[in-house]
C-alpha cells in the first residue's frame, strides 16, 4: 500500500514512545520542539509516573556531548562537573589522566541524580503537546507494513476505576526505549527480529554513595583492581566529599559484603581502592546488581525501533550507557525530522548509528574484560597501555572524544 493510502487510514498517534526514562523523555522533548515535526502527534507511555522517580538517588554520568544536546530541554541545576578523570591500576604501575583543558572544554562531563534528571526532562515534556500516558503498560505489538497496533493495559489508579482496563492504539511508528517490550514474532523461515548478543561478565556491582576524608573536587576515578574496577564519580556534598560508588566484584564477594556492617564494608573498600582520597567514612543507599552485556544486532523491524536500554545494556566501567542512548535518541529525532514517521527514516537512523554503537560497545566490552582478569603478565600489559596513552596524545584524545561525543555521521 502506498504512503498516500496509508495516510488515509486512522492512526491515534504518529509516534508512540514506550518508556519515560531519560532517553524516552529526551526523545519526546526533542521531537516536540522540532519545527519540522510540529505536526507529529506523539504518545509517551510508561508504567510509572514521573513523581515515582523524584527521590531516586542513583548517579548518572553525562558526557559533555550529552549535556550540550540536553541544554535545550533543561538540565538539573544540581549537577556536579567532572574536570579530570584519573585511571589507574591498584598495586601495579601505569596511570593516565584526562583533563578538561586538554580538550578546550569547560568540563569533561557531569554527574546528575537520576530523579533530578528525570524531573527536569519531565517538566520540559509537560510544556509540549506530547500526550503522556502514565500508569500504562505496553504489551506485545502487532505490526504490518502500514503501522503498528499496540495493546495497552492501564492501572485502575490512573483511570479511577477498581480494575485495570485494556485497549489498543494504532500508530505509524513505535519506539521502545527501555526493554520489556517484545517484537512481533515472524514466521519460522524468517530471521528473528532484533537478534541479541549477550555476555555474562560474572560480576556484581555494589553501588551507593560514599564520603571520603580527603576529597579531590571534580575528579572522577576509575581504579582497576584484581577483583574488578572501582568507579567513583564526584557528587558534591559538604567539602565535595561525596562520591557515587560502583564497585565490581564476584557475585560471591558481593553477597558477602552486602551482609557486612557499613564500617566493615568501608574498611574493605579502602583496602581495595587505596588511600588516594584518605579514608572512606560513610556509605548510604547501598545496593547490588549483576553485570552483563546485551546488544541488539538489528535496531529496526519494519515500523518498530529500539533505542537506549532496549537496544543495549552495557558494563558501567566507562559510564557510556546513558550517553549512547541519548545519541540514539538525537539521531532518531534528526531522521524523523527529515523523513517523517516512515521506514525510510528508520533505515537512515540505523545506518547513522552503526559506527558509533560498534565503537562504543566494543570499547566498553573490551575494557570490562581485559581489566577484570587477575593475571600478573596481563596486569603489566595494562600498565604499559595506560602509560602509553600519556605519551601518545592523539590516541588519548581520540579515545576521550569517542566517550564524550561518539562518532558523528
């Protein structure tokens, strides 16, 4: 059926976005503000409400490139700048420093609280014509060559009724940003859409907010230890002494340490990290979650596209998950602004995103694997690699630029 015939069909929305996390909110906000897409009707669908994330203390790392993209939507005022990244190995030689002034930037990146970022983006979206469906879950979509039929289940809390209600909407394009939404199955003789590649790193991340006795303001730390990497992101606080912790260890050690008292856990963290920031004096909000890699090889399936966490979940070693997802959303906005909600736009989007995704995912996966093996000869090679970066400025600059801006095409 031609596009002219398609336009004569009834559609509830041009674009439906499933997931109102940072990536989904950014996409909705950018689309609604583009003059070329002002005539698009957009639905944003989420099983939660924005208020449910208001107190979420998780810290997120925004690269400088991500911050620039988000400026038109507003970013949280309580973000903490990162001006230096210190990368080293515990107990072995080799370290490298990435400085903001080396790249002629005011900051390398920022640390923001999840709840603060979602709140700021939600306010930006509320000021647009986006139709926000809260307390609503998206079920398995059914699509054809002309559009997508998306079943929805809305909680009684949202409708004021005692029971849940179900209905379906018809859209020209469906965007999945947060996973949990299964694409329509194809016949057995056709390849499965969105074929996934997965890797279990055999690690668990212990996370929380820690305070130190001798802080280094605006410095982010990536410390590789025999157990796995320890990342510390500056979060401000009194004397700039608060840091967001990601401590990667074996599942067995994570389970044991989660049972320790705060004092005992901080003592072990100090032994693992070293004394570069004095003593660890406090921890709050501790939690643990397993680490793995999941990547969709194919982002598009006819009129459905996956971005953000629905397209890839990465190891936190380089803090690239959110930044890669935001670049997905920006590229999709650009494609829809030029080509409209048609398969051609998705084809252009997928082509544009291929190189950046391959490089960022590959770099993160490589770091997660080679820096988590406790093997002395390999530790020496890692030390040489870190030291070499200091003497090869073009290589260090290229790596830093990839992490801050991705590949632009």
